C-alpha cells in the first residue's frame, strides 16, 4: 500500500529560366521550389520543437529494494526527497554518486523536500504532529508557526522558505528568516506555497467548487496569477517548482491520470516518464527537473535533463541560415539565352 506524500517539459539553389514558350513551366518550377522550401521549413520547426522536449530521463531508486522513492528537490547535482522503508518515510540526499539518509532525531517520519546549496528543508513527524525544518552541516532548526497544528517546509531560496501550515484551514507561508507571512489565494478555500525563486512563489489553491489550480505569486507586486494546464478535460493543476521563468508541476486529466508539465511563461509541455503509469514533477534547477513516476513495481524517483541551451542555439542558427538561403532561392535572376527574351 503506497503511503501518500505529505505535499497537500543548407542548401543554395539559384533559378534560371527561359522564355521560349515556357511561361507555364516557369510558374510550375517556381511553385515546386516554394513547396520544397515550405517542407524544409516545416521539418526545421517541427524538429526544433520536438528537440526542446526530447531530453534524457534517468531513474533514481534508493538502494536496498525500497518500494517507494520520490525525488522532490534539486540544487546543482544534489537531489533530495523521501523513500519508504516498510511504512516509514525517510528523507534522503543523493549527490549523483552516494545516498545519505536524513532522519530528524526523535522523529517517527522525515521528508526532505527542498534544497538550496547546503540547506535542506522539509518536515518531520513527532508526537503525532508535523513540523517544518531546516537542516545543514550546523544541525537541525525546527520551523514552528504560532497557533498552528501541522506545518511543513517545501522550498528554500537563500534565506527565504515557503511551505504550509494548518489551523482550521490550510495556508501557505513565506518565512524570510525572521518573520512569517501567511499566503492565501484570494477567496480560496486552501492554499499551499510549494516553490520559490527570486521574487516568485508557485503553489496550489482550491476554489469554491473544490477544483485545484496552480498559482504564481509575485512578492514585489503582490499579484496572483492562476496557472491551469490549457487542455480539454483537465481536472486539476498543481505548480510545484520554479526557476527563473520556468515552472514545473503536474496536472490530472479527465481520466484522473497525473502528468508532469513544463511551462516557460508562454507554452506548456507535457512530460511523461517513458513507460510510467503516472508522472509527478516537484523541482527544477537549470536544466534539471526531478520528480517520480509509478509502474508495476512501485514508485521511482527520476531526473529529467532538458537539452543544453547551446544545442538549441545551433538549431535556431540553422533555421536562420535556411531563411537567408530561402531569400536567395526566391530571387530569380533574369537570364537571356541566345534567341530568347528575359522573363
């Protein structure tokens, strides 16, 4: 039985033509060349679009045959998350080579969710209550919001931490190292703050119709923006991680199947682990995206690496060169053969 997580995507041709009774041939030849150009452009565009999402997937499973590994946060080459041993969840840190278990002393469960440099945030259970924490080489710091029941930290960026707490409802929070600020999406029945980068926070909220939406909140302008995957039949959208203008998370389709997504502020891309039943995405840092998927054997963490910007630049450069060649190709020189007239 799976324990549910605590957290509530050259060529160059120049044409020459004759006028000796061949005006129709000239038109047909020009049309033929233009048709080839259009096809070439389409190939370039389609290839470029596909390539931007054709990254590499790698499974990461905590050694020891655990049934459940979930990657939740990433910073450079370091990944944090949780794994389940029996029915007990433990936090972990994976640096690409070695695994380290992260358990808060005295706790019954620990989950590592976010990381920035040497600082790891998450939640632990003690005395039937959940508490947020910050962990680094100096030790453990508990994050307790006054007058709350449960709390958890989801992400960290510098000295700023976001997460959730509960009283009679569920609220998001921002902690700047000194002060806690409650984050409630206007008129929402619940709000969770899950990812933070720069001045932007992403998370989820539930409306009066019990539908879940993602959100983007700017701490400078204090403006809220709803994020909904723009596909027919989508039941819910959850924003989980942010890095610059790139946002990741998951959405649930009309069949209640979860899919990961990548949103760059303009376009949405679905990210599904190949061969997995469902895909859940939680964190992003640069070209690295982490999350987990499930199959017949259980739940597995993954890291997805998007193409390097240099590779995309080369594709764009190739398209620009083709465009320049197209302009040359579309210019037909006047050629006057012996006994003929210029077209």
